[in-house]
C-alpha cells in the first residue's frame, strides 16, 4: 500500500496538492480502505508510536554511522519524517554518484541535484535496522573507493 503525508508551509502544500491532483487524482481503493481503517481505529496510535520508535532509533544509528565516516559526510537531520540529506565531500555530481550507487552497490538514494542541492544525497531511514545498516555499509564502500 502506498500512502503518504506531507507537512510544510501552506503555500508549498497548496502547490504540492495541485501536483498530486494532476498525477494521481485518487488513491487505489484498497489503499484508501486500509488507510481509513487504520486512521479510524485504535491501531492509529500503535502504528504511529511504532513508526516514531523506528525513526528515532534509525536516526541515532545514522548519526553514529556518519561520525565513523572520517569527515566524508555531513548529516542534515530532518525535523520530522524518515528522510535526511547527507552532504558528501567528493568531486562528483550527485546524479552520477547515485547512478554508481545503484549500479555498483544496488543502493537506491535520491540525488541532491533533484532538489537543487548538488553534493547531497537524500536518504530514507525508515526501514528495518538491518536493511538500513547494510545499505549504509554499501554507501560507505563506494565512497571509500571514490575517495581513494
């Protein structure tokens, strides 16, 4: 199921809502029913707390991992949610770097230049910790090779 929430300034949300209407006018029926059930039942609180716990733990893990990268990376932690931006200290375009990560290490992250921030990677950290740890080690492996 694919559901999502977006938080931001009112003007930005208004523009994002218009884009959403343009690309997908409505969620799938099954996704809509599942979301309605979860949000209207007692499950909502349990699911939100579970997700917050995973995100807090994984953000802490990510921050510790960043400190072990010998200054090659700098983290911009999110104020909410499960996405963070990492600045890297290599002379390579972020789209080129994400292509190498995908092709060489089977890791999918979003290039910062998609947001006007070349030199950054956007990383999701809401997965199971073992999955996150394996992905981060693959990122580190490529970055070590590229940095010499």
